């Protein structure tokens, strides 16, 4: 059974996908380097045995121009364009499964 991730950990993975899609970073390894986490720790976060630190979340927010609220609140005000881009990415991800 797939573990349920906290909203902030899920948002970090979503933001990593966005960064890759928008070519802000070229790889998951580069994403990890920019936010200050060892790539080997990603697996433990996906398994639910570890979480991103507030420092890593802050680094990702700064890198991707997101507010800290975006990571913790479902009802954060995003621009219409950001919401549309995110919806397209989710649909493409589902299509490729």
C-alpha cells in the first residue's frame, strides 16, 4: 500500500515535477542539490519514513517563486496561469501511467 504523504511533502514532489517540466533543473539530482538534500533521501520521503525539512521547503519556494503557504494550504491563491499549468501537468502525468 502506498503511504499517504503530508501535503508539504507531496507539494515538494509536485514542485520538483514542475521544475523539471519547466526546465528550471535538468534532473532530480540537480533539484536535490539546489534545495540541499541528498538524492538518496528521496526514497525515504516517498516511503513516508522521512520528510523534507523546513529549510529544504524554503529553498524550493525561493527557487520556484512560491509562497510558503503554497506548501501547507490547499486553498492558496495561485494565478490562473499557474493553476492551468499545474492541471495540464497532472493530466499528462495521469495519461502516461
